[in-house]
């Protein structure tokens, strides 16, 4: 096994962030504007809710799909990946969420967010809508996101 001896986070290749990392290790790669960032427990709840919602097909994935759904007035909550590079790709979406009164938060890893919906590719944002099988977990996540400190 080859170890990477890297002195700064900016020199790290995105492919080095893998599933086996702990929450605190993933926080090293989070962008400074990733606020409100979900805690460890809330992140697990979000991934569980996303997994149930993906099975029911009530998830919008990616910047284009999420932006289109928000402009059409779809309701739910939005989850952003905090380690997205460059951040300019999606930095306009939290403003759209605030204007639409849709709750949002950041999770540390785009790889984990992508694997939560059953994809092998990472994703930087998701819109999760309420479905018939995810009502309980959806409510828990929304209340958890509401408890996070407001950024505006």
C-alpha cells in the first residue's frame, strides 16, 4: 500500500477521499462556506432518509435537476456536499433555497452522498421530497435541519 505524504489539504487529490474515512477525517476537506454543516448523527439520518427516498424515486440529483425542481416549486429539503470543488458550481443554490423557504444543509462528502442514492458517482447536491415510505425519517431530518444555526 502506497501512502501519500501531503503537507496541505489543497494538494490532496479528490480520489483519496474514500468511504472508509471517519466523519472527522472528512471534515478536513469541507469548504469554508459549507454552513450549516450537519453533525455526525444528523448526517447518518440524512443518508438513511436519502437511501429510502432513492428507492422510492423521490430524489432530484445534481445541480441542473435540483435547480430546475426548485424553480418549478417542488418542496422537500436540499442536501449539499461540503467538499465540492470548485464551489462556484453550486454556490447559487442555497440562495434559491432561502428564497423558496426550503431547508438545506451540508454534509462532508460528495462520495458518501452519491453512494447513499445507490450511485457509483459522487454528487454535489440532492433535493429530497417526501414520499410514502420515508415520512418518519423525512420529518426527523427536517426537524434536525431546522435546529441547525441559521447562516443568514
